[in-house]
C-alpha cells in the first residue's frame, strides 16, 4: 500500500507523536509498504526508506522563542494569517492550520496514495481529504479533554482559567472531526472508552492497538545506582503528576539517601522549579533532557526504580520502555497505565493518582526490597517483549488500512467525505 502519514508536529526523541510516527513508519516500510510522512515543525526523525514532506507552519512555538511574532515577509497566505491571529487571542491553531495545508497538498496528490493516516490532528481540513478521493484513518492517542480538565483544576486564578479555555478551544473542532471519522485507532481500551465518552464517537468505529517498544530498550549492563529514582514527564504539565512525586520524594529524603532524576526540561521559574525550591530538595533533584535514545536507555537502566505518577495516560509509552529495561515501577492507577503494567504488584505497584502518602509508602517499600525489585523488573521485561512490538503494531495497523480502504470503496459507504472542510 501507499501510505500518507500525517502529523501536525512530530518532535523526535520525546513526545508520543514523534515516536509513534518514526517507529510506525519504519515498520510499515519494513512490511513492504511505501510511506510518506507529511509533518509540520518540529519535523520527525525518520529511518531510511521513509519519505518526508515538510508542511511548514509559522512555527510559533519553537524554542527558544515560543509565542514569537513573525516578520511580515514570513506570511505566505491566509492560513498563516489565521495561525498568527489565533495565537494572538490565546488559542492553539496548529491542528486546524496544518489540516488545511496538508489537505491542499493532498488535493493534487490523492492519486499517489491508497490511504491517508492522521496522527491526532483532527482538524477540519481532514474532512476534505476523503472528498478528494483518499480514504482516511485517524489515530487518537487520548482525548485532550483530559489535559484541559486537569490543567484547569490545577489553577485557582480566574484569568488563568479563562486563558486555558481559550488555549483548548481547538477541542470543539476535534470532537466534530472525530465524530465524522471513518475509523479511529487508539492505543488502549481505556483511551477508546474515553474517546467514545468525551468526543461522542461510536465504539464500533474504533480499534485499540497498543503501542510498541523499540528494541534498543534493554536491561542495563552496569549496576544500578543505589537510591536513584527516575521519572519521565513533561515537568510543568499538571497531568503528569510530578508535583505528587516531588512531595513524596521530599518525605523520602527525610529518612534516606535518595536522588531523583527527571527526564524533562522544566520551564524556568515554572511550577516544578518553584515546588523544588519550596520543598528544599534542589540538591537531590536532577533534570536530564535533549539526550539520544542510547543515553536514554542507559539512564533508564541506572535507576533502582522508576515512577510514573500521571493523573491520566492514554497509553504511557515510557512505562512500557522502562519495563523493557527491567526497571521496577511504581505507577498511578490512572487511564491506560493498568493495561500496560498488568496485575498490581507483578510488573509494578499501582497507587491512586495524586495520593502523596500512598506513593511515599510504595516507593519506600520497594526501595527496601531488592529481591522484589529484581522479580518485578524481570516480569516487566517479559510482559513488554510479549505485548509491545512495533512490528506487531504495524501489522495490525496495515490490516486496519485494508479494512478502511475496502469500507471507503464499498457501494454502501456514506458520503461523509464530501463535508465542507472549512465550515
């Protein structure tokens, strides 16, 4: 098959969308399919044989100058103007504007592909793709409604609440587009159920296909560092639960010699840095970011245990990667995390999300039990090898492609592709 894989941003090395794009495209290519990735900035890192078509935006959120003001000569058309205007009034324009740009590109190239695969853009432009003769399938990792609820609940400032509602304004569009999608893939049953509830999508039009773990994630060759706890999270996103972990870690520091390594880049002066200062644990917390996959595997394997304290996850790829590294885990009983780790206590200890006391107790008990940590690590790796393979993901996704193409060309198909993409 000839596949157009669409992603409005595909940051390499971190962020689920970029990882999904890279590994899925590689394995689809290995199966003999032709894959061309269409992506906005930041562009993905792709493997040999996978094509990349850049779909440049104004790149308004790039580092080190997010929310930048472009020069006049950077504006090319009305889509650029809409992108900048939406940012100026506090909205997040990228899903809509990318969908408009990529729909325009594919209008003249639809005959070159058998199917288009949208990676959670869910912009109005996606509705035009089927109208131009190209079947469309969509991946929704999780509905961003969860991020909105948690972010708004985490602030008491009325103005901040208002600005968050403005930022998440794109969700109304995403729900409408999801409701019209021919078929949706999710990475977990939990995410499927959440998409059905929050976006109003019929469960019969969705399929859960778990994500994979790259083969580079292996157990460590060197001894683990005593007392080292590791977490991977966007430190200043409330949904990742880092505040809960920091408070539990501060209690641990009063009793034992431990260190916390956060694979994250915090915002200067953001909530995470302020909390670390308030808890007086700055000398025991270290941030690591902008590292290669090899360096990531090494540091994952260096920890005596890892923690995933998220308040919600649609899958939690870091959890599966840590399991593959035989790193024992304490995780939140939230979203799809229980699906990933399996029965409580086998590959991980599960605690209620946001419960500092329960997290402190679980971390303490596991630090004191090296034999159990070793058993848990071995069980985690066995589960990861059995269930989380990118090759298996690609095989299942390719089957979903075939079914979607057949449904699109069925005489009884509805006319959903003819919807005006810009209504």
